[in-house]
C-alpha cells in the first residue's frame, strides 16, 4: 500500500518534525553527500564548543565581578564602621558638655556605647551576615522597617531641599538680569 503513505518533505530528510531533540534533525536533503553531512556535524561541534567557551567566560566574568563587588563592600564596610565610631565619639563629647545634667549625659553615653557596639559589629561581620540579619529584622518587624524607611526618605528630602540653591528674590528695580541687558 504505497499509495497511502505520505511523502516526506525533501528539506526535512528522514527527521521527524515532532522530534524532542532539535539537534538530531539533519538539515540537509536526503540526497546530501556524506562529506556535506560530516562538514555540517563539524560545524555544529564548533558552534557548541564556542557556546561552551562563551558560557565559561561568562561565568568567569561573573565570578570576577562578584569578587570585585565583595572587595568594594568590604572597603566601604570599614568606612561605615569608622563613621559610626566617629559619631559615637561625637555623642560622647556632646554628653560631656552637659555635665550639669547627669540624666541627659547618661543618655548620650548610652547611645554612644550602642553606636560603638554597632561599629564593632559592622567590622566583624561579612556581607552575607549583615544581609541575613537585615532580612531577618525586616521579617520580624516590618512596621519598624517601613517607618524607618519613611523617616529616612523625609530626612533625605529635607537634606536635598536645604542643599539646593535658594530662590532668587525679586529686586525692586525688576529682574537682576535686566541690568546686564543693553
């Protein structure tokens, strides 16, 4: 019953178009020579080799970028710890200026001690420890994180607003730029 079989498409060869492995299909017509098929397989092997090499180089670049980022964070971590220690020292000196009010001085000393502990903690921990603790705190106290973020945003907006140039006051004679016009 040769009449009931469907003819194969000449550009597909004998490959099943619904095959699960796209690399198993031979793109050459059924009449392609063995030399052409061997060249095609060699080309496929070269492309796969290039893809593997590109993937390895990409992983190498990602590893190098990660190491560079960790080095940067470690340096900045030291700077942050030093800033916290400096702030603690400033609080202590401010508390000493309030020698006649022992309760206020004790508050400043307590805050400075807490900041010193924070600075030391920052110096001792690595990035993954700090990130894990921040994430755990955010899960334990999401409202505190939201309020802290809101307050930090307000402070940042206030700082940006105060550091911008003051608006020009209108002069009595008109715009100050008018005096430069001829």
